């Protein structure tokens, strides 16, 4: 019986709780063969000003988001070398509706987000008092608690005390003439 591949979306933000949430998910949710989507949504820019300046700003925001997602990818690869990872960087709104739309669109089974007072879930809750009806997503599995990531011991490197005896150079001290 073949297991169904799960799509796990990780919200990439420039806060430590986002990294902690991702590492927790890697250790507690990810299975072999699952696909991790690193999703960074940067804020929509105002339309005032020149188009070329807005294009440069968009390009810079997209680049910064991609670099941030690459740092998350490095953490994934370091913890689980064979993880399938895709990166999505897109423009969106402050309330997180772009995130919920993308999660629904790609058919993700799990959404991982670091919860803090500026997170999209917090903003979504403040914008819509009843989250479930506004997004048609099931948030019943949300567990808010302090995440702890298990310490992974560093692999021991074999150490040879004297790998090549002929490589040892020894000099005796010359005696001073008296």
C-alpha cells in the first residue's frame, strides 16, 4: 500500500518563530516523499509613484523573499537531505488571504506558520472574527504552545591520534657549549 504524498506549506517570514515552526514540522509532520513548499508573501506595494520605481521595488522585495526562502531551504536540506522542496514567492495582502488562497490552490494538507503578533493568522483573526467561515479552511487542528525542537547530536568524526608516524618531526635541543 503506497502512502499518499503530502504537501506541506511553510510560511517563510523573517522571524525566529517561523524557523522554529518549520524545524518542528520537519521533525513531527514530514514523512519520506512529502513535498515542502516554502511560501513567502511580500506586502503589496502602493500604486503611487513611477512604474519603473515600483518595478524595481517589486523586484527587490521578490529577491529578498527568495533569499529568505533559500535560507529556510538550507535548514531543511541540513536536517533532511532528501527532502523535496519548492519555493513560491508572491505578492499578497496583510491579512493572509493570498496565503490561504495558495494553500487551497496547491492542495496542501498542512500549513506551518510561526505564530506571533504580526503573523498572518493573527492578522486574519483580527480582520475576521470567525476565521473558519471567512476562509472555508479548517483551523480546528491549531495548537498554540511553545515549540521545542529536539537537539540533534552532531555526528562524531573519527579522530586518529597519529595517522602517519613518519610525519612527526622531533628535534632535540642542542646543548650549549659551556
